C-alpha cells in the first residue's frame, strides 16, 4: 500500500504522475476499478490538480485504488477556508483558569 499527496504533473486515461512537496515523484496506473473523484464529482484528475492517492504496489507497479483531486480553484478555496479557521481559532479567548473548557460552572 502506498499513499501520496501532491500535484499532478502528467495525466492520461491510463496513468497519472504525482509530485509531492518534498520532490518525490511517482506514476500510478489507473484501471476500471480505480475510484476517481475531482472536486467532489466522478471525474479524472488533470495536470495541476492537487491529489491524494492510495495505491496498491505489486513489484515495481503502483496501481491507484483511489484518487481524490482538487482543481487549482477548489484547492485555493480550501486553503482560504483553512486559513480563516486557523485565524478564528487563534483569536478565541482562552478558557478561564481552572475551567475544563466545557463552559459549565
């Protein structure tokens, strides 16, 4: 089993190549059992998409079992939402000393 997150650098009907932030590159075979999802719909990833791949490795071949992709536009929206939530969390007041954080007295 192999998992990888990264950006699609090449895509065809039968394979995708993914490059992770650390520079690791791997090509995954696609077949009729591969679950492909792009922006929440049944669709194949495209070059430039951000993906999460789960694959089965047999010998030197990695076959994707599942590929979840976000288009650059959706990835940007996701990152903006994540950053806003992080900001919101950092601005929350701290729980009173001795409180368990539940809001109960």
